[in-house]
């Protein structure tokens, strides 16, 4: 699925951790995982998704700090993280 450009799995009551393997989807432009029951932290490997323009992870149960590798997402235009349990400043 490395050539996939959009993946919308929002509002599906998904649970568990975010898979680090998503980082291999380097052509992905839009990722919607909002309004689920996802837990854990954002994988460092996600910084490899450098084509991402929209990332919606709001309304989950994510925790921890954002990895600095997210700064590699230079095409990112919209980032939704509200309604989680993320920490840091």
C-alpha cells in the first residue's frame, strides 16, 4: 500500500495502538483516524510520511509526547489532535 494517497478509517470504533508500519506509506497525503478508541503514542516512524498534508487523530485516547520526527512532515497543512491525552509543550 505504499502508493495509497488517502486513508479514512474515522468513526469506526477502532482500538489499540497506532501501527508504526504506517510510516512506510510515503505517498499518503490524507490520514483520518479520528473519532476512534486508539491508544498509545504516535510512532516515531510516522515522520517518514513526508507527503502527508492532513492528519486527523482527534477524539481518541492517545497519550505521551509528539515525536520530533513529525517535523519531517514538511507538507503538513492541517493537524487535528484535540480531545486526546497528549502531553508536552
